[in-house]
C-alpha cells in the first residue's frame, strides 16, 4: 500500500461489521425474499452469505482452513453475525496476524490484505442489503472513502476482463452518489435503479 493508505484494516473491519450488524438487525421477515443488487442473492441468502463471510474471517484469524467454512451460512440473523464478528475482532487483535501469509479465495496474501478484502466485501454487501431493505445505504464517509482508496489500488479497473476476477466492470457513479455507493460502483454494482426516489 502507498504511504497515504492505512496499513491496519482492523478498525475499519470493526466499523464495517458493526454497521452491517445493525442493518441485519433491522431486516423485517417480510423482506427476506426481496431481490438485492447482488444478482445471486435475495435478502435471506445475502444475510446468510454475510454470516458465512464473518465465520470465514474467524477461521482465517484462528489459522483454520477458510475453504472449509461455507460461504453461505445456515443462519441469516443478526445475532449470529454479531457473535461471529466479535470473535473475529478479538482474534485479529494479534498484530502478528497482519503480516502472516494466509490463503483466501483470491490467492495467498498477508493477513492485512485478506482483512481489507473482508472490509470491502462487508461494505459492498452492506450497501446491497441496505438498498434492498430501504435502510440508509451510506456508512461513515471516512470508512467508505478509505476502503474505496484501498479497493482502487488492489482491484483496479483494468483487471476486470480476467475471468478469474470476481468483479464486474466498474460502474460510473451518479454525480450525487455517496462514498458507500461509489464503493459499490467500483465493485461493479449498478446503483441507479436502486437509488431512485
């Protein structure tokens, strides 16, 4: 990372997961079958995926095989999510984990790089969940702006043509888009149809 980017993703992971935990807590049962901007998931499946991602972050910090943890969890509730992310935050408190190499679905990277990946995924899927359930889709601007700067460095637009890269082409943001929406756009989310009044 450049000198202008923070090297420690842990405060950002904590903030991102707290935001998503609150979003999950406010999902109504009658919204669980609703579509989301993530084409593969309705709200229920997106919530299950967020729980799976949280458990994968726990496994990664614990030194376990992340590939042995399903990316889709059995549960979609906020309590399961918060319990898992609290465990992850506690496990990631060891500074050595930031430099230790780990294997994740996108390759072998230092722990800090893996955790930045989870920050990005958490915020983008948080945006998905928020717009799908009519909640405030903008997290703290500094959190989203910092994550966007990191994402631009490590998920550049020019690599999107590679079939191995799990991101669609960058979407041009709306002039009035907030930082979280622009982060979602960078990950390939079309937001215009989800943000119309």
